[in-house]
C-alpha cells in the first residue's frame, strides 16, 4: 500500500488512519507502529519549510496531538467493546 505524502494542510492529518489497517499492512508491527505517522511527517516537513521556526508549525503539531488522542480513544473504545486490538 503506497503511503501518501504529508499534507500541507494540518487539518488533513487530524484523523488517524485505522490502526488495524496500519498494523495489518506491516509485515511486523511494534510499539513504534503509528497510525498518525502522516501527521508526524507533515509537522517535520513544515519545520523544514520554515527553517525550524516552531511558531509557524503549531497547527501541524496540534493536528498530530489531536490525531494521537483520537487514535488512543479508538483503541480504548475497541477494548471496552471487547473487540481485539493488535497491540
């Protein structure tokens, strides 16, 4: 499955990829497998474009935090509902 490039819009990166799909696509997953990888790459790309001026990339950092929060909540809900989670 090809990985799309990080978006120049932080809002695109707020929703995490379905973690089950992310884990299934990898031959082996570890604690470092991250459904919010695109949001992380987008924030680093923003830093590169802005000569590492953190203030210009705050929207990207917030999008990453929002993505991680949504991902963790998704996993909690799956566990509460008795659905299996990969990790």
